[in-house]
C-alpha cells in the first residue's frame, strides 16, 4: 500500500506544479459567488491524462491524508494538498464558471452537476462540497501519529523520512552527479530492485534555508523509450535525504542490467509545491 500511496502523492503534487506552471492569465467578473463559496474535498485527480483510482484516494484517506479546497467569500482560497498548504485568489464569472489564481498563474474553475473542477490542459482536480465540520486535520508530525490498521505508520508529505540504500535489493553502486547549484546537490549512488520494481537511489542535499520538494517521472525514459517513474520527497532546509525513483516492473521488467540509458527531468519546488524553483535534466 505504501508505494501506491506515494504514487498518488506524487500525482497530486506534480499536478499542482503543472497547474502553476502551465496556467495562463484571464479576466473574469467577481459575481456571483454563492455556488462556489465553501469547503470542497477531492474526489478525482487527473495528471497528463492519468486518473487516480478511487482506491488510491481511499488509501490516502485511510492514512489521514486529504485534499481540501476552501473558497472564501472575500475572494481568497486555501488549498490543502495532503498537508501542504497553498493560497491565492479566485473569482466567479457566473454560477458555474470562474477562475483561480495561484502564484500569479490563473486556471479555470467550473461547476457541473454539483462537482467543482479545477483544470488546465490534461490536468485536473474534481471536488465535492462538504460541510467544514467534515474536514479532518492531517497530523503535523508522522512520528507521533497512530498506525494504520495494517501496522504501517501514517505518513504526511512533510515527514516521509526518506530511503536508504538498504531499501534496495542487491544494489549496484553508482556515482553520478545530477545537480550541484545554489539550491541543491543531487547524486545517483545506486540502483537495484525496490519492493519488486527497478529503482534508482538519489541522494539530495538541500542547500537552502527552506524546505524543498523534488518530484518527477512523467517524461523519463530507458534507452530512449518513454517509461514513467515515481519520485517524490520533501527535503528539509539544510538536510541531506535519500530517496528512490522506481519504474513499474510490469512496464519495464525486472532485469536491472537492462535499466541503462535512463534519462529524465526532476522538478524542484518550494516545500508547499506552489513555486517551481528549477528543473534538472539527467542521464544515467
């Protein structure tokens, strides 16, 4: 279950980055708002045409992770993505259309059959309206959280805790410098099987005084053929953390010797996933 949760978390956060990075400005009238104002809970996510299943979303809820959107009467909004808060402004064009603005980028809002959709290109989030009293708080620190009914500790995006090379089976040691700038240093130090899927171990050092989030995978490739990888980690200010990117064995097989010529792009954002700081291309 842990890997499926992480996959959905990565989808949610890369979706937010896509909405921020791809949206374009537009003008809209600030009336009426009645249909929009209130608290909304996620029921569907689509990123680059890929939809999170209901099972994925239920898994997140089972471990205390939720996505909420609060549209306030004063034209501000608060978007809580799995414990990472974002804020901005919104406007209503009429009772079923409007816009939302995050970090200077504007994307359309629509209401259809009681569901609210925030979308841009092939990325979208769909919400249902709830009473504010139904909202559940995400634990501030996973170390003090209860365990899920399968014994697995609750996780939040802020406290995944990273990975170690020991999480790989029969790792092959590598030494590939991916990035080294004022924001971070990223190295590839090993590859091996990760819970049945081919994985690559990254060591990330955050050189800034603020948390950073690394994510990516939709445009990765092996030997020139596109294959999606999953990588998502929040690295605290001034700290070094290990994290593993993995490919689906059903897609790429389990022969680690064949996992060569890996290339991809890692997105580096601020800790709340509201600002894309840089992208880093690499090849292994």
